[in-house]
């Protein structure tokens, strides 16, 4: 079971979300804790050299990096689609 770490930018983005969107993100993060790549809409970022992934949760995007060596998901940003790209 991977450990979840949030960047300061991700925490600030989470605070700005609407309440119902925060609940959706919380469910997605809980699923990421079980398995970061199963039952989620995950794609690899093309410009990241294979390090970063994004999870689509409705209009919200969660940008994260998964380190399998230390079994950690590092969430670097959470925001609405128009604000994150």
C-alpha cells in the first residue's frame, strides 16, 4: 500500500475546490492509496520523461509521481482542467 505525500501546491489547490469536488478527489486519493493505477483514469505525462502521471476526476486533474522503489505517491498539483495545463 503506497504512502501518499502532498506538495504545498497540491494542498493549496485542494483548498480552492468546491466541496463536492473535494469529496471526489478524496475518493480518488483513497483509491490511489490502494493501487495508483487501477480503477482510475490515469495517463502518463508526455513532457515529463515518464515520471509524472495525471488522474482525471471529472473536471479536476491530479498530477502525481509514483516511486515504486519506496512505494510512494507524491501528488504535486490538484486543480481544475483549465488551470492546470
